[in-house]
C-alpha cells in the first residue's frame, strides 16, 4: 500500500548538486534530512518516454520517493511511511 501526495506539491533542489532539499505540499514545508538513494534512469528509457531520476529521502521522520521526470520537469512524490529508525525510537 502506498500513498501519492496531492498535485499541489513541489520539490526544491540544491542548484549545485541537484539533490532534493525541501518538499512543499499543502502549505507545509518538509526539510529533507537524509538522502537514502539515487537511481539515475537516463539510459534506461527510450527517447519518446523520457528519462527520470528517482530519489528516496527522509523528511519529518518519514520516507518519500521523489521521481523527477527530466523531459517534463515534473515531480511525483510518494509517501513510503514512517522511517524504521523513528519507529524504534518511539518504542
């Protein structure tokens, strides 16, 4: 089960590195606290569907999958749930 976040979202990136720094959704600003993984799928896509980059980040004690579609300059944000370390800390 997963949860896609509403269409009123955006991602702020570091201009020097291209890494996500902040997720903005529904008036909230979530600072990215850690970058777990980056998957560059530039060479995996045919030219007509366009390349994308997938980031898995932590923000506000939760994990998010951020997908940046390079041709469309569009972000898809998926809430992956509470980070395991946050669960262990709460117990």
